[in-house]
C-alpha cells in the first residue's frame, strides 16, 4: 500500500510568503485538499483502528503513543465514526484512571474529540454512558474530573444518551460531588462545582434536535413528546436523590461571591427542576422559595434574572407558592424596585412577569392588598402596553383576577384614577394590530371593573364599554359581558 507524500509545512509557508501568482497559490491549495482527502480515505481503508485498539489493550509501553495518534486522527470529523465503530472510545475510557499525566491527557483528548460535535446515534449504541458514570464515581483528581465532565457535557446534548446517563445513576454521583465539595473554597473545587451544576442543567434541558422539513409529522411530534417526558423524568429523579439541598447550600455559600458562575448555574438547575408539577410541590415543602430569596440582595443582573425566573417557575400554577411570595414584603419591594430598572430590560421584564404571576395564581385578598401597598399595581398597568402579547395577557389576567378577588375603593382608585388603565385598554382595543386574545382579556377586565358598582368606575368604564361594544360589533367577536352591562 502506498501513502501520499506529506507536504513540508515550513516549506509551504515560505512559498506562500513569496510573490506567487494566484494560479500558483490555487494549485497549492488544490494539492492540499486532494492530499488530505486521499490520506483520510487510506486511513479509513486500512486496519489502523483495529491495530490501535490492540496496542491499547495489550501493549502498555506503546499505549501512550497510540492514544496520542488517536487524539490527532479524531480531529477530523470523518474519522470519528470509525473510531466509535472500532470500540476505541470504550477502550480508552479505563485510561482516565491512569496516573501517567501524558496518558491521561491524550486519552482524554481522544475521547473528547471523538464525542464532541459528533452525531451521537453511534455513541448511544455503546456503553459509554455507563462507563463514564463509573469513572466519574471513582474520580477524585481535579484534572481527571475536568476531562470526564467535558465528555459528559458533550454527551448530554443527545436525548438518548441523556437518558442512559440518568439510568446509569449520574444524578446520584453529581449529588455526592456537590455534597463533598460544598464546604470548600479552593478555585479548583469551585470549577468542579460549576461543571457539576452545568451538567445538571444540560441533563434537564432538551437535547439539540435536528431541524425537520415537517414539524407536524407524527415522527417529529413523537420525538418532541418523548424528549419532554425524558426531561421531566430526569427532573423528578434529580429531586428524589436530594440534589435540591446541595444546590441551595451552594447558593447560600456563594451569595456574596463576585464570581457569579456558580450562582448562575445553580439557579438554572433549580429553575428546570421546578418544571414538573410534582417537583414544584416537593420544592415548596422543602422551603426552596424562602431559601433562594437570600439572593434578593444581589446586585448582579444575571443572578437577578435567573432568580426571578426560578421564582416564577415555582409559582406557575401553584396557589400556595403565590401566597408565600405575595406576602413577603422584602420580595415585593425588591420586585417593584426591579420593575423600575431601565438599564436592564431583561430584569425589568422578568420582575413584571413574576409580579403578574403572583396575582394570576393567587386566591388571597391579603396578597392583592400586599401588592397594592408595595406600589406594584401601576407596573402591571404599564405591562398591559408591552410590545409582547404574552406579557400583555399576563398583566390583563393578573389585574382581572386581582379585581375579582378584592375590588375595594383603594384598588379602584389606583386602577381607574391613578394609572390610566381604561385609557390604556382603549388604545389596545382600537389598535388593529392587537391580537384577539388581548382584546378579549381587555374587555373582561373592563367588565370586572364596571361590575364593582362603584361610582368611581362608572363614568370612565361606561365610556370604555360603549367604545368597546362597537369594536366587538364591527369585528363580529362575542363581547364577554354584554348582557351584564346592558342590564346595568
């Protein structure tokens, strides 16, 4: 078998730096492309992968060099699948326990390159998930842990491998690592803790799915549904093994830290853990809502944003959570403060959404009163004019529920006289670009205000109703409270 002659790269660099014509440079580039393609083709056709596997298994003296060769070969995408098919990944994994730093380096690089950005279907047919979890369980050296986490992070991009990792017990190992390192403050330990939290987040998120030409096809819907249930199953398993308390301990330990990476990762993990309803209940019972509020004093916008998102996920559909959050003066005052933040629209928007969520899922007059006293109602009125329809609907629903629960004289004054609510609703209903759902919710809120029977609301709301009735008549839409208002 004859191999192509390798180019002298130093000589090539010298040639390129000379004043060569464009034809000469094009010729050199073509030679490079053809040479590289021919080289990889010959490598694939040879028995080199089987030979390397044999050396790794039976020739300790040459194993380091074999791993180094593999790490170089695996730089090319076309070489990755043949490496997997030759079981080279599983052959390399035991070398992650090596005390030889060169062996550890080359084996780690080879595994990482084979697994990185590679179609994972071939890997999912191996036992790589099970073997890596075993290695993670035994690893104590920081360098070894770093290499294993890097590979696991790549595997967690695939839903099938993600399930295999959870079935292999990766969540218990991650929980143990957090528990073991939570009291340490060394930089290396902090890096491991962050890597652990990041991996938890990856396990709880959906994998990178390939785009499809038909998003409504049965296969696509089936895959999305399977991904959803796998993700929820992973979340439930994580909570069952006690990951929550390790994450909360981490947050409390790093609350004053200038390095926000651990806080950010831990909050991301907690938010995703709170997605399944069964987890919300357990997390509330274990005091998560109260414990993470220690971060309210944080001045870091990324931490503020993640904290608000986590609290909103906990409150979603949970009246108990909404009541706990809605009667906390410190939280409400901080929310109102963040609603006024103009230099960070993400934090401002998320603060408004949490405020709306507390009222939407709440059934207590005390909560409505607390939000009103904290000056939160005016921000919800402003939110009705958001450029995002989802936020408009959240605000309208929150105000409608609040008015239905407790439409006292003070709240009426805030809604009608001080906040220009009716005028805002007029604008929404008059705008042709306003969605049907937003218009319907706007009318429902107007009806709720009018049905109070209070003289404060009569004039403005009746004006609103007369205008809105015309809008609904022209559009042919059903007005949600025509009968009630007509009777009045």
